C-alpha cells in the first residue's frame, strides 16, 4: 500500500493523475498518501484496535478509486487534442 501512497503523493505534487488535477483534488491525494502510509494514526483517530489498523487502507483506496473514476469520467483532454499522424 505504500507504493500506492507514493503514487498518490506524486500525483499531488506533479499535478497530474489521469488528467490535470483540479485544485480540490490535491488535498485528497495528500490525504490518501497519509492514510496509506500511516494506517496506525488513522486507526488511533478512529478508535480502532491496533490489530485492526490495516482496515484503514480501505478508506484510502476508496478515495483513490473515487478520484480515478472522476478523472476518467472527465476524459483525457491531452490525447483528444493531439492530431494523429497518417
């Protein structure tokens, strides 16, 4: 999950995921990074037992999946504007 968290951090800092990030998507990517890299902190905040801390990964993956679907629905703006060579 740490690799997915690093991917979310790279998406936040570079400003791209599938499409260019909106301003409100950057804090979500940063929260995904924190959730996936520090599951024990989120588990403490939610009051989960220490042995159940990995269930918090589902929160981060759900937000990540939501952002994926939102950007997928928005479409790939760059590829539709590049003319094809014939």
